[in-house]
């Protein structure tokens, strides 16, 4: 009981941190302090947090341009993440990557990637390396259902299954790829059905309960680690914001969004915490500490230096003989 | 004459051609219900319906290939890439199919198709979303590659591209979509392969294309204030490449600066330089200089991005260097 309480409090704090972090980044974006594309994960937090809670430090994480949550849940500091959004040299990619390209080698975060589906083979490659070395690590690869029509995704699945790679493919099905609803993007709406076609195990569940996400992911991660077998999982979820900050989201109604917010992962977690005896005052204290952490990250990003011009070419090649 | 925005001019050309020719249709991501990721196709779904304004899932290789197949047997598709960056996923379809079918079949099949979308850096979209793809495409025999820089050319080149019986790439620019200019009403065709002199001058020729045209014109203004008169040539088409117009200008000015956003290694700028030095060797008073994007992947940081792409300051510097030679 005590463990369950402590664990859930930890995950709840992570989810809240991600939400507040992204709300702050949306504000900074509208003030012109962040540029380029900014894709928010708000509403989907339980998926990244639940999955990453089931991982070990040696494991690898690969995801799309909607990558803030994965980095934060993997342990990249809010400071390094916010500084990256601000394009500062103290950012997790030195200000060269921006919102879509968070990388953190120390935490085995292999990046946020901008080409839809293009990162799926890379993830399979990390899994191949683990198998090659026998290091026992597992790779998890996140992507939207929009990836499920592109070749790179299918090739990554085909080879991972053929070669029994220790990987979990996680389709975050938020029902819209940009403004395109499932009815215009997929002939079969359940993306996990593609697993069996490759002889791959599959699973499918929702992401409002972070504990359930973790438990279900654990099964697939154990399969990858212990049996070196891939799994394709579809997680049903919903993004509350537009595809990116420049999307007014005219393709869905306010009612639809309000309806989905009723099963918000933070609400669900708060209910569970209440049942475990966590008081309002404790939740408030968490919120205050999260707000302080985000505010500190913003201050840090504001105060940090821009990358020097010399960094334009600095990372084109690895130094060598 | 009435003014249109660049994106409206593109739309007007597509709309007029679709009215004129039943075989023309458009497909791409978010072109229909969403009204276009950059609103180029706004309103077209309502006018033509889902049969002729087809929303596609994210499957560039698939829908590019499907459009090529449809073109082989008589349709005339327009394929929108949300941005040209994503055409890399479909590159094989363009390289190995669209441009090869006619030759491989001994002339039995033609591929009348247009691929279009915004090209090059937008604003801080970082390394994977800032490619100036003309560097690759202009190399391929069988393709035509046009780069409109004004609203009038956006209409005229698009219309010519649609009527052309070959695969034509129209490289647009997100930063130009909003610019306004006079655009002729009704049929307006700009021939593919003819450059335009945008500013007359006597001392140095600047040859450029796409969004580097306004940048070069701005530089020419600054230089005029210093007493240097530049002639600015908008190539408009990179394949075929109208080096003749540039050579004529260089015979007068004796100097050439080529400005482009793409990487310095190879590409249409290097091709132009090669042709002009052979055509005008005796007229050149200074080496031909290229003012290009830096030889690096695009950084996200705003200042670094600005330093990576040529701006009017870098262009003026290049011209001054050529003048001082
Ligand atoms: C190959 C490719 N084509 C198009 C795009 C433009 N694009 C970026 S995200 C996106 C929608 C992706 O939707 P989905 O996979 O469902 O993920 P979500 O954004 O919902 O997380 C599109 C079309 C791209 N980045 N890469």
C-alpha cells in the first residue's frame, strides 16, 4: 500500500510536470520566445510516463517530434528541455535541435524525429545492437497512427519480427494525424492488428490510467528482454491541443475535446491517489513544487546563452584521425 | 491589374487547369478537408469534390507512385508534398519511375505529372525540415524544375507545368506564400526555361532563384546606394537552365555572383557557373562567386539559422568582393 502510494505519487508528479512544462512552453511560443514547430503532448502524458516507468536505465527510447514528455520522463531536466525550446546552448541538443529534436545520450533518449515513420528503423537498429552485444537492453519506439501508412514503419516491423529484436513498437493513436481523422487515414483503425501479419505479438489499451499503461507495457518489455521478441502495441489516447501551435484544429468540436477530458490521466490519477489516502494538501504541495520547477526552467532558459556561430559546422563530422 | 497572393496565384492556375481539363486532379496530405497545410488548396475541395481533390494518408512513396501510374495511362495528376523535405521518402518514385518510364519504354509512355510544395528553410524548422531539394532534383534528366519567385510566375509556371507532358517539379516557398503581386486574369502561361531580368544594372550580375530573388533585390538596392549597379536575374527554371540570359548579362557587366539557399557543393549554381565561364571567359573581369547556404545541416536556433542562409548582407559582401577583385 505504501509502495503503491509512493509509486503513483511519483508518476503523478511526472505527468503534472509534463503538462505544466508544456503549458509554459505554449505561452513562451505565443510570446515569440520559441520558434519553429511546437507539438504538444497535453492529454497523452500517461502513455510516456507509464511506459518509461517500466524501463531500466540501460533501455533505449526513440520517438517522434512530439517528444517533450519522453525526454522529461526519461530524466532530462526541465531546464535542459526548456533551454532547448528557447534555442539556447544549455539545451539538451545545444539549441541546434529545438522542440522536435530532443536528444539525451546519458539517459538513452535517442531522439525526437521529424520525418513520420523514419525513426522506426532507427529504433529497430538500437534493438539490433542490444541483441548483438547481449546487453539485455530493450528499445521502445513511439509513433503516431499516421506512421502506420508509411513504408519505413512496415519495414521496421518486418525486420524486427524476422530477426526477433528486443523492441516494443508503441502506436500512440490519438485519432487524428494533423487534421486527418482515422476514417481518412487507415482502412483498419486498430493499428495493432498489423502485428500478427508479421507474426508479432500485439496489445491494445487506453491511456487514462498510468498504472495500467505501466503494467501492460511491462509484459511487452519483459517479452523483449527475456525472449528477444518484438511487440506492437496500440495505445488509444487523445491530444487536447492542435497538431502543432499553428493548427487551429477546426476539424473537431469543442464538445468532443471536453468529452475526452473527462478521462484525463491526471484526473484519474488524482482519484486513485485519493483512494490511497493522499490529501488535497499533499496534491497541492506537489503542484507547487512542479510550478516552481517549471518556473526555474523558464528562468534558466531565459538567462542562458545562445549557441556560438562556431556550432553551425561543429557537429557535421565526428573528429577523428 | 488586380493583385493576388502567391498562394492564391498557385491555386488559380490549378483551378483553371482543372476546369479546363477533366484529367487534371490533385492529391496530397491535408489538401482537401483541411484546406491545405499552407492553405494553397483552400476551397478546392468544395469546388471539385473528393474525386479530384484527394486527401492522402502519410504515404509519400505510395501516393507519388500511384500518381505516376495514373499519369502513364492518361491522367494528369498534381501531387502536393506537404513540404519538399518529405519528397525524400518518394525520391525513388521520381528518380527511378517518373523520369525513366519514357526512356525505358522507348518513348511509348509519357508521365505528365506535377509535383509541388514548399521548398527550403521555413522559420526555425531545423535540420530535417529545411532542405533545399533542388540540389538533387535539378540533376535528373527527364525532369523539369521550376522555382517561381513572384505571384505572376506562380500562376504562369504552375499552368505551364500542368500542361507539360513531362514530370515537372514546382518548388514553392513558405516564406513567399503571403507575398502579393499583379497577376493576369485568365490564361497566363510562363514558358518553362526562360529566365527574367528583375533589375537592370551594368556592373555586376546576380543570378538567383526562389526566395533568394527578393533577398538579392534588397542587396542590389543597398549596393546601388554605394554606387554599384547590379543586374538581378531570376532563373525561374533550373532545368532547363537559361544560361543564355545570364551570359548576355555577364558580357555587359563582366562579373557574376550566384546566390542560392542550397548547400554549396554542386547543384544548379555550380552548373550555371560552369556554363557561364565557358560562354563568357573573355568578358569576365573577376572569378564567378557563389553566395550559398553554409555547408552544414540547419540549426534550430534563430540567429544560427539566419547565419546559415544567405541574407542581403552576405550578398552585398559577395558583390563587393567581386567588385574589388
Ligand atoms: C514523411 C512525412 N510526411 C509528412 C510529414 C508532415 N507531418 C508531420 S506530423 C504529421 C501528422 C502525423 O500524425 P500522427 O502520426 O498521427 O502523429 P501525431 O502528430 O498525432 O502524434 C504530418 C503529416 C512528416 N513530418 N513526414
